[in-house]
């Protein structure tokens, strides 16, 4: 079976499907939650994907989906996503970064007590990848190239892709589109600078796109015919309490920095909407964007940052099933509003009061 069964309505005719843009965040192994969301949306059939903006793990999901979709439509995309994450898990079996026996016994997914994880974390704080990995070996790239046919991705005309990376020299976002996409561009989007050497593309060094576009929303404004943006969020925006340990502090700094670009773009979208509502901008020249967010912060926050390195198949399928359940619940509640209004109240979000989602 491709994923955990979830009740859903009969697929509508293609002409009745609602078109959306998908924005997929990066987050290591937590990208399997996004896999589950995509798996459900593809199976359900009520939504049609016009474009995808992806960063890091979100970029991996995007190209796997595009490859499978080009070959075999929605079912082909589901099969390719399953194959990609399964291959990822199989490749990681030989890694020393594994859960501690006590965490396996207790059913915890965290790697905080993993000797391999602690050693890797300490080494990457003391030495650069240019010292630790001079040959620039990257098993993730091998998985990507073995699973994804980039010729198929570049031929995918029904879904436009936008993959974000950070230009190391300028600090600006670089967006690669699907019609010229290569494995190196996707690896640039997922290049954590304390783990891997920067990825060179046309003589320019790139790091993980999460620093400056996680994911980028602006490509949708001119590159898509629909104003509905669905963000699949896997990095918690809010986390109560003050981090105390050095590791907790660093993890929270990473969460804040990897969410900052998304929040800035959402604030800008709200600002434009306000100007249109006040008659200060011509609505015929500016499109009102409708924002939606699929997230499960309550469940993902409990996992801890170290679990983003946990590639055990049991964990990945746990996240997939969580993503499917979250997507099913979200779609049943919000399907009627897609194409009509936002299901996220950005004004209240940035005022910091009340729930983020409209009733």
C-alpha cells in the first residue's frame, strides 16, 4: 500500500479541480511529512498542482514528484516519492548516526543520545567540510541521481518548479526553474555549509536555500496563473520557553533563520493586500494572493531538531502517515475556501494575537 488509508471523496473531473501553488519547506528527514502531504493530495485529486517552489528537502520532494508525474501522472508521482524516500532510508542504514538503544526501546525518534550524532555535531562545529570531507563525498547526491531522471523533470510542462539556493558571495536567493534544472542545482538547495562544500554552478558557489528562501514565494506571482499558495510548513515558527543548552540555542537560531524569509514574504503579501483593499493599488495590476498553510506544529515540535537526521524507514513512514492525516483533515476543512479566500489570517499572525487560521 502506498500510504496509510484515509477516507476521501471520489476524484472529481479534471475541469473541476482547484489549482494551487505548493511551497515546500526544507527540514531534513522531516521532509517525509511533506511526502505524506503530497501523497494524500495526489491520491485525493480535488486539487491540481500548477507550480511548486521547494527548498532543500522540499526541492527533493518537488523533483521526485515532477519526474513521476511526467511518466505516470498522479500515481506515477506517488510511486516515485515512495521510491525516493525508501532509497534514502536504505542508503542511510550504514550510517553511524542512529538512535541510542534506550531511545529505540522508549519509542523516541530523537538522536540527542546518539554517539554518532554527537560526534558528527562536535566535528562539524570544529572543522569545515573542506577539512573533514576533502573528496566532497555526498551519498545524498547519489540517491538523487539514481532515483530522479532530470530529463523527465525538465520535460514536465504541467507543473512548474522553482528551486531556491543561496548565493554564497552575494547572500541573495537564486531560483532555478524546472526547464534547466540539474541534480547539482537541487544539491545546492540542500547544501548545509557546515556539512558539505558549497555547490558550484557556472562558477558561483551556493549554500542551502533555507537561509534566504524557505521556500521562495515570489516566483509564483509571475510564473503561475493561480493566486492560491499552499505552504507545507515543517519548521515550527513558535516555540515556547527559553533554550538553555548550547545545542538548544543553536537549534532555535536555525529555526528562526530558516523561517525568517517565509515570514517576510507573507508580511509583504499582506501589505499588498491591505493597499489593494484601501484602493491605493490597482487590483487589475496586482493579484490578491490567497494563503493557506498545512502544518502540524504540535506533533513535529515534539520530535526535536536532531530527528531531522533520522532516516530510519519506520520514522520516515511515521512522518508520511502524519502528513497524510494532516493533509486529509486540512483539505476537508478548507477545500471550499480555496479559490475564494485565504485560510490564514496574516494580519492576526503578525499582530501576534489569537489563532493563525480563520474560522
